[in-house]
């Protein structure tokens, strides 16, 4: 079944005391797709992930994972999932190999089976030459890859990654993205949270934009940009004093503008043309930049704020 | 839906009692302790059982010279070393279990997030609690056996019944490990962890380990007799003297209750902390 | 011109001050940290010896005094015999803890020493700062514990007050040695474990703390002779109630402890400079 829905949530809500961290959200994740939660810190992404992982109970609403309710079918649901939490929780007292091995044992898998998988997973995580190293000695990127490999030991149908590349350097991120693509090719359903728009664009077939516990929009990255932004963006700077003075005049020249503290974003389908008309009006910006619209623009449009403060 | 091996294993337990908290995999947690232990320094393991031995030498022979023999039952005198040896065994069972179930658990709980990782699998909190305690018990068993060998070599074992002190030490360790772990799951800071030590030392010093309780006023005796270590000391001291009768039952029940309460609260708290 | 020279002189004064007072800055930082832990410090370092005093001094003491009769132990009641030893043990253990943990923390756990070293502070100043803040803390512990002993009637304050000085002297000597050792330790877990089980525990148990060292079999008496706590205790008993010591023994006790002080400080300076520049 192509469009089989593995995870379905309706009116899902989580409150910590009086504070509502996730507010009546609806979503569905289909088999084999890569589904992303994009939102700034505190949006409620991790909370949602933990409810799906059956390690946190919801306050109200419905959720089913593979047709089961995590509130009373926790162990079975967790047997289907591979979980990569936001903060690594590798076992510091053990070596790389032992981390993989013991995690398989936690799922009740036979020794032989687990041992036969370890080499393949080490290879996948590019940690073969670190197999006997203690976890302490690994770099951040290696730890992250090991955590992913560990989550794969039970051959899960759904892999959940909470901010997989936060805190990694660009090279480590690209290695990790590459590994995730491979998993997707193998048909693993991916559930990813991130506050990086480039990561969301790279990895996700469909995205849910979250802010303050609510869903702001849901679609593929390309369609979100189409829906909520123009094709191109012109970024101009007039210097911090003049930015606000000229904004009224600029407003009349394009579909929409956003005045940020240090620059002005002008939305138009042809930004070059827009730039020409600005010059013609004798408004000479100190700097200007023409670029394609990104998810950052979508987020700004939806919430009036940037993704990364 | 794909039925992988992990899923098939988890589904086998559907309908069992307590399926959401227990998956029958405490042995995996135990195996983890073994793997971690394998890579720890042997000297730390070796010196682990030194504490009661050193107390035995220092007090048994040093203080023993000043005190002489102690009357344990009407008309029944034993050397001071023979008097404190059972108490030291009980105390070291307590200390070992408490150390394993408090400091070690505290770090895994609050810093290394080891339990979080475990509970993201198809295991439950009772697996974790039982597995961790099983390790504390195995260690307790090893140390108790080592201590008894030394006590035997010193000629302080006078009856084969005294060997029952080893299972008794394991029972004591289980009780303290269960309570210790339960308490630790409620603890948030190092300051609070220190409070545990503050309770432990006076219990050691005042539970009739070094001299009979008879010198205390009645109310204080009653209070001390309500503390777990006193029950442990009496239990081991009795079997060491070859006394095995119904008088031991209350002490055994005391520890069984500790074990049940400890397991219950640990499971409840771990559920609250990680699967709430 | 004026502006520039003012700035220039300011810099010079600043460096100068840091060079001279660096030690005090480190002490201040340490004492501030200690204040956060004041509750644990008080309970840990005072409650524990208090319990030992109550349990052994009074409890075991009852039985010992009964048997010893009027001869007493070393000519006095058991608790009076025990008190100077516990005072020295408190001093030595507190001093040790207060140099060992901050040093491990500074080099390993939070690497604060490296941050301090990035300012004009030198390794030697950081070492001395750690050392003297421990001394200040230990003075506090010793005075409070001495008051506890007075409360128990275990010491005669008018006569025994110099035992505070001998205890502090011993603690300061052995503390210097532990400062060097802690700065030397690369494997913190192992170091702490071995320190607890192979140093603190035997020190406490085999230094003639609870009975005259001569009660021990000879092979175990050696442990006491090597132990700084035994030397401290002998001096403490001498000043507290007139335990007999010959002049040469007094000199040996002081001298033996001084060896720890000198080698310890040299070791610490060496290791602090080495690790901070590595
Ligand atoms: N255990 C908790 N108790 C109280 N508040 C919490 C708890 N966990 C998360 N929150 C709050 O809920 C909100 C959402 O948190 P989270 O789901 O972690 O967001 P995200 O992962 O998107 O950054 C945040 O404001 C956070 O402070
Ligand atoms: Mg998060």
C-alpha cells in the first residue's frame, strides 16, 4: 500500500501543568516518506516526538502508531521504532560495539542475531575503525552516527530523529544527511525534527511548520515556498537608521516586505527587476542581494519571527 | 506493518500481567552491568571488599585488646573480633548495595541518561529496576563470600551454620538496594545525595555493631531496633553463632518488605520520569 | 598623549596587582564556591566525626573504661584518649578533600584552572590559592570540632587548645602532598577510589586512633609509623593530656610531617605548571 498512514494524530495535546506545549495538532505520516517537524526552540517538536515514541503520555486527543495507542501498547510500539533523541544518551561506560550489542539485547534480540548485525551497522555509521573505542573519545558527529546505528539494531520500520545535526560542523552534517538518504532509499520511514531550514529542505518530503505548540502549515518544502512566499527575494540594506525611513516607499514597489533590524526583505517573482526599479527611484541601498525564497521566508511570513533567534 | 524480530518478541508478551512495565528482560540490564564492569579497573574491584576487612583487623584486634570478650547471650562470651565480624558483614552488604543503587544509579539517571536509552526500547521500568538490583546482589554475594573466607581463615567461624551468613548478606543487600534505588529516583541534586551518607554513617555506628545496645536508654534502643541495619546485624550475628530458629523470621520479613516497597516505588518513579 | 600614558600605566598596575595578589583571587573564587556547599561541608566534616565520638568515645568507651578501671587508657579515660586523634583526623581529611576535589575539578571535570591560567595567573598561584583556601576552611572545621569536643567533656580547653595547632600543622603538611598527588592524577575515578580505600580508610583505622598503636601486631604497626595521622595524634595527645613524648620523638614527629609539606609543595608547583602549559 503506497499511501498507508503509519502515524495518525488528531487534536493531539500535551500540557505540562498549566503550560500547553502541544496544542491540538493533527497530522499523518505515510509509509516510506520522510516527514519533518520544522520549528524554533520550544515549538513542541521534542514533546511530539516523545509522545509518538511512547515515552510520554498525551494530555488529550488521539494518536495511533501502526494502528495502536501508545498509552496502552507502549512496548510493542517501541519495538517498531528506532529513536535518536535530541541529546545523545549513549552508554558512556561501554565501547562502540558494546553500545550496539546491548541495545539489541534490550529489545530481547538473540545474541547471535545482534552480533551478526554489528559489522554492517558499524560500516553504515563509518565507525568500523572505532569499534573498540570508548564512547567518550568519539567526536560529536561520530556519536550522532553511533546513536543512529544503535537505533537501527532492531530493524525498525520508523526511524525518529530529534534534531539530528544540531551542534555538528558542516562536514559532519553532510555525512549524516547522506546516511539518512540511504535509509530512505531502503524504505525506512523517517521522522525528523529540525530548526534548520536547509536540513528540512534537504531531507523532508513533507513538512509541518510548528510554532508555540501549533501547526502553522503543512506541505512539501517546495509547495510551502510556493504557497507562502514569492519565487525570489531581494535583501537590501540602507544602514540601520534609514531602513525604516525608506520602508514606506519600498512597500509600494513589491508584493510584501519584511523590515528586519539590519535589512529589508522584499518579496517579488523577479527580484532583479525590482532592484532596477529601486535604483530608478534613486534609493541607493548600501548592499543588495538577490536570492531564491527559502523556508526561512515561509516561517517569517507565518509567524513574523525568524527560525533561529 | 512489518513484523521484525523485535516486534515479534514484543508481541509475545501481549496479555501478560504488567506487560507495560515488565518485559522479562532484566537479564539484558544485568548483561549491561557486566559489560561495563569488564572494562573497569580490577584494582577498584579488588579493593572494594577491603573496607570490612580493615575494620575487622583494626577494631577486632586493636579495640578488642582493650575491651576483651563480649557477652552475646547469657553466659555465652565471644572474642571482640567474633562479635563485630557479623556486623561488619551486614554493614558492608548495606554499603555496597547502597553505593550501587544510589551513586551509580544517580549518575545513570541524571547525567548519562542510560535509563532513558533503555526505556526507549521495548523494555519497561521494572526490567531496569530488577536488572540493576540483580547486579548489586551479585556484587554483594561476591564480597560477602570473600569476607567469609577471611573470617574463616582467622578462625572466627565456629559452626557450618555460619555459612548462612552469605545468603543473609544477599538478602540484606537486596533490601537496601531496593530502597536505595527508590529513594534515588526522587533525588535531584548532589546536596540531597549527601543526605544519604548522613543517614548511613550513624546507622553503622549505632546499630549495635561495636557494642551491645544494652548501654542505651530504652527509647533509644527501640528507635535503633526500628532501623534496617540492626535487623541485618542481628540476623547475621545469630546464624554466625549457629542460632537458626523462628526468632529470625521478623528480621527476614523486615527485609522482604523493604524489597517489595523498593521495587514498587522504583518502578512507579521510573514510569513517571520517563514514560509519563 | 595623556590618554595613552594613562592606559599604559593602568595595564602595568593591573598586571602587577595580579602578580602579587593572584593567590588571593584564587582563594576568593574558592571560598565563594565553598559557600554554595556550606550545608554539605558542615554536615560531612562535622557530623561524621561527631557520630564517631558519640558511638566510639561513649559507647565503646563505656566497655573499655569498665575493663581498664582506674589505670585508664594511656592514663586517661577513653574519650580523652580518643579526642586528639579525632581532631587530627578531621583536620587531615578536610584539608585533603578540599585540595583534592577542587584540583580534579580544575584540571579535569570543569577545567576551571585552564580558564584561570588564561588570565595572568600562574600555575603556582593557582596551586597556592587552592592550598590556602583549604587551610582557611580547615581552620574553621578544627575550631568547630574542638568546641564539640569541649562540649563532650573530651578535652580541657585551657590545656588542650594547642592540639588545634598541631592538628592544623599536620593537615597542612599532608594536604600539600595530596595537592601534588591530585595534580598528578590523570585518571580521576581510579585516583578517588584508591585514595578512599587505600589511603583514607587505612589512615583512619591503623594510626592508633582508637587504641595505642602498640596493641597492634607488629606488621600492622608499620602502617601507623608511616601515617601522618599517627604523628599528628601523638603530638595532639602530648599537648592535650600529657601523653609522654621524649624531646627527640617530638622533633621526629614535626620533622616527618615537614617532609610531606616540602615535597608536596614542590610536586604541586611542578605538576600545576606542567599541566597548564601542556
Ligand atoms: N518536562 C517538561 N516540563 C515542563 N515544560 C516542558 C517540559 N518539557 C518541555 N517543556 C516546555 O514545552 C515547550 C516545548 O518543548 P519541546 O517540545 O522540547 O520543544 P522543541 O523540541 O520544539 O524545542 C518548551 O517551552 C519547553 O520549555
Ligand atoms: Mg527539542
